[in-house]
């Protein structure tokens, strides 16, 4: 049962019930709803201003984790750059210098990547962290390019090294007979020397090693026997082609231990000391040629000698004047 409200009517001096019109009721209801809405909006504003929802809290935590991961990624990129720069330095300044080859041009190492629209999709998205993301992508792409170039460089260096190893193995580098005491050089390189057989001054374009008949003669580098025959001047002679412009000759042999076409290794026995051809006693006449020109063989013996031994051998070759051919 609704509660009835009364008021005192001064004209009738009676208490009479208050009568509320429909219009007044609507105004009262609207006022109540308005005040309630304002209060609710205020409460919601205060709540959202001072408190975050669980979803927002989770998003904030995820965002902080992403920032941390991004910092770690950037540190790893910086560390990777340092490693690659160290590899590039060793490549250009050490490996290629040792192998006597040109370094990779800076224009190749620092060349651009892709076209102008490579990162267009990221830029069109317009995300707040666009600059940071673009920078990371650019660094990553540049790092991949540097690693690719360095990988190809190492492939090239490997090919060069393999070829250099073949050349080093082929290059004459040891004495053709056992000469540990360094006393077997009878006659050294001499542009003007009297030939005891022809009785006239002739250049001596090799080195004579004294040794008894049958002493083993060794190939001074890897190569192929391209000539092996008896000559009126050289006697039994071997021509060994080492490739890369090098050739060696071994003359006055007693007999051969190889034939034409044989591939030999440095230190392999190819023949034996003798006294054939224009020769006055048992010995080996040894020559070195590079691109057809004679070179003093003494320059090629340091591989199997210490510096002191090599200097002693040079001195002996300069003082040796015994004429054997």
C-alpha cells in the first residue's frame, strides 16, 4: 500500500493529502536518472583514471617484456656486428696479405640492399615504434649481406690457398742431394767461368754438387718429368717441369730412376750421380729456371735449412771454384 503524504491547508485549517501530478513525477524521475548518470560517469572516470583492468595489466606486462626482448636483440645484433667486422679485418689485412691477393673493395662490402620500397609495408602500417623496427630490420639485412659476402670470400680464399699449396709444393725448395754437412758444393753460380772441357770462358748457370757415383738425386719440388735422355753436353739429363713457370735440370747422371711423363713429389729419388757428358769427375750439375730464364739455385735452398746454415751455404757457393764441367 502506497504511503500517503499530507500537508496542512491554512485556508481550510485541515490536513489534506498531497496530490502529485504525472508531470511532476516525470520531472522527478528524470532528475534522479540524471544525477545517477553523472555520479556513475564520475565513478567510472575515477576508476579508469586510477585503476587498470586486468587486460590492460596483462598488455602492460607483455609490452615490458617485448621492450626487454628488443633490447637483448639489439645487443646481440651489435655483438654480431663486432664479430663480422673482426672477420672482415682478418680477411683483408691478414689472410689476403699472406696469400698476396687483393682485399674485397669497400664498395662491395658496404653496398646497398634491395630497392627503395623494401620496407614499404612496415612504413605504411604507421605503427608507433616504426623507426625502431625499421632500424632493426635494416641492421639485420646488412648483417646478412656482410655474412654472405664473407662466406663467399672464404670460399675464394680456400680456392687460392689450395692453388698456393700446389704452387709451394711444386716450387724448387730443397737441395737435390743430401748435403747436411754443407760441404758438397764444388762450383757455384758464375756468369764468367773457365770451362775445363771446352777450354774457354763460359757462364756457369747452375751449381755443381760433388758426390760419389750412385748417390741419390732428389726432385726439389713436385712436378712432371718432361725430358729424360742422354746429351753430348749434359750426359744423362732430366728436365723436371714444376708448373707455375718453374723448371729444374739435373745433369751428368749415372742412371735414371724415372721416365718421361712420370709425376714426382719433392724428395723423391729421380736418378743417381754420375760422370756422363762433358764432365771431369762424379758430380751433379743442377739448374733452376723461371719462365725460361736461369736463376741462381742457391736462392731456393732455405726451406730445409736454418738461417745460419743458409748463410753458410751461400758463403761456400761463393768461395767454391772447383771446375767439374
